[in-house]
């Protein structure tokens, strides 16, 4: 991209960038400042940074899958005529979310979605694989020591570039399928998340 196309940051963007840098430093994820760390701990510190970034991406995408499944379930029980912003104003919809959707695990939501309408085997298998991966990473500080749910994804070390690439590729397939199923549209080439009229957007 040419320099003129990049342009400059506006006031809000500069503030957010400054906040991101501060948060990265507070969280010790400021890998670009690795020379500021003691030379004897740099290798371990970089490994920890990579580990934490990968974990956060997997957990974020896991919650995204959960949201996509929740949207499919809500569409089945409440239809698509009224958007979620309007539905959230009704006690019936709020109770459905609080006492049903929030209680169901991701795998339970997947089974319900499959019962409503078939889900391709490949997509369902990928969701289950990501669920197992997330459980291993979220519930153990050293997942490599677990008897099951090792920190690998389809034979690739999840903390390697190859592992993350495979994970992202499968997430794109899952997201693309549910964009088409839930909203009848193709996911943008650079997705920013689901359309704004979703349950999560209504809450925020």
C-alpha cells in the first residue's frame, strides 16, 4: 500500500494506539520492547508472550463460534423478522438468553443447531476440535502436561506459525458457513465480526 493511501491516524485512533501500547506493556506483551528486558530472561519472556497471544486468539475465536451458534438458535426460535436489538426489549427473549443460551455449553449448542438443520461434517468436526483445544488451553497453565487435549491442532503445534495458520483457516470456514446460514450473505474478505444486529451487539 502506498504511503499516501495509508494516510494518518485521527485523534481517536492515536488515543487507542497509545492505550494498546500501554496495555501491552502492563500485560508484558510488548515484544517490540524486548531489549528493555534483562538479557537472561528475553528468551523465556518471548516464549511467554507468544503463548499468551495464541491463547487469547483461540479463546476469542471460541467465543465467536459460540455467538454464531447462539444466533442460529435464536433465529430458529424467534425468526428473523425482528432484529436482536428489538428482541432484547422483550422479557421472553431475555429469559431465553439468560436461562437457556447462557446455560448451554458450546457442544450442546452445536448439537441443537445440528438438530435444527444439518451442519457439514467438516464444519462440525472443526468446531469440536477447537472446543477441545480451547478447553486444554483455558483450564491448564501447562497444557503440554495434560493426558488429553494436547496443545496441538490437527497435528500442528498450536504455538507455531503453522498451527495458528491451520487454526485460522478452519475458523474462516466455520465463520463463512454461519454467515451464509444466519444472514444469507458471504463473509467479507476482512471480516470484522457478525452483522451489528446480533445479541451481543444489542447488549453493548
